[in-house]
């Protein structure tokens, strides 16, 4: 198990190295003078030269990358061209909002979809099974843009019981959390139902039941543990995606998270901020995937010996 985790950590460093190269290369792969692209169209040559000097764009490319990585290792991800403050400070301000939205969406999805999927798998062909299949199909077919606008129209415009935007209250969190979490809930429902059906058809489940062990204990101790293995993968990846910025949802509901900051940086041609966001998002992905791999070894003992 220790060797497995060490290998995963080494792979994480390789992934971060690759992302750092890609994020650094964004500015230099665009055609034209990077300094001119970062400034407004009416910038003078003197302003362009000053920006090129300030960003070190007049140095060789490999020297620029080494300086960029040296700063990143120390926690210096550069300074925003628009806000004139360190990029890391801007990202830190937005992380709590994205974390709140992501946690609400993911945990809400789990609380609803896992019980629904297990019950549907146990009672195949019943009304609740039909509802679970319909919910899984509908939830995964919906566009987040359409769903968010529909929720705002129903609950904010017509019923006027929920705010259409804002941050800092439970009421403002409900609609964006549903918009973000519904497709995930639909996917988990489908996976849980299919996993429950597969596990219940195994011979060892029949043997356990033949020993007189109660159905509740069979579900909680044997079925749920096996069903959780693929769910952990999906939830881990989706949590990383959401933390990377639920761009559509945050923009629809004016949620002050990382995704909205990324859109602002792209439209504002604030490339140093875009680079910093990419590196931070990649770090989220790598860390969460590493935690998922470690959790795998706890749920599936076969990985410890493989």
C-alpha cells in the first residue's frame, strides 16, 4: 500500500509539472506580441516596453519558465494586471464561495441519490424504480444553463420565494446547488441502482441470506460497501471539477467563486490571473484524485496486494 501511494504522489508531481508548462505556454502560444495582447488597443510603445520589462518577457523563454516556477513553489503566482494585487490573494478570496457551493451540491446529491438508487435496485420494476430511471435520464439530459434559468423563472420570478442571485445566505445557496448537483445526483442514482443489482445477484449474497442474516445488515454491510467504490471515483472527479470552477452556474447566479473569476480574467485578457487559476485548479484535481486513490485502498483490500 505504501509503494502504491508513493507512486501516485510521484505521478501527481508529473501532472502538476505538465500543467505548469501548459499554463505558462498559454501567453506565448498566442500569435503576436504577448505584451501588446495584454494591454488595451491604444497602448503606446513605451507602455508595451514597460510591461514587457515588468513581466520579464524580454528574457529567454526557459529563463522565464524557471522564474515562473520558482515563484509558484514559493506561493507567488504573479500579480493581476487588472486588480493590481497578487493572484493568489484573489483566488483565496473566491475559494470559500466555490467550496460552499460545491459541498452543498455534492453532499445534497449523495443524500438523495444513494438511498434512491439502492431502493430502486432492491425493488426492480416497482414505481420507485421507474421514478429512479426517469430521474437519472432527465437529470443527465438537462443543460445547466436551461436548468438554472428555469429554476430562476419558477422560484424567483413566479413564486418569488428564492433569490435569483447573491451570496451569504441559505436561500441564495439552494438554487445554484440544485443546478450544479442535479446532473451528479442523476449519475449517482444510475450507478447505485446498477451496482446494487449486480451485487445482489452474486452467489455470496445468497449464501449470506441463507445463513439468516437480516436484509438490513446485508444492504448496509455488503451491498453499500461494494456500491460505493465506483461512486467514490465519480464524486471525487466531480468535486474536483466543481472546485475548479462551476463556470456556468456561478455566472447564472452571480456567485462569487473561482469560475466567475476565471471568466472575468479571460474576457479581461488578464493572462497572469488565468495562469494562476489554471495551476490552482490543477492542484485541486491532483490532490482530490490522490485522496480518492488512498480511499480506494481502504474500501478495496485487493489494491493493497496488487
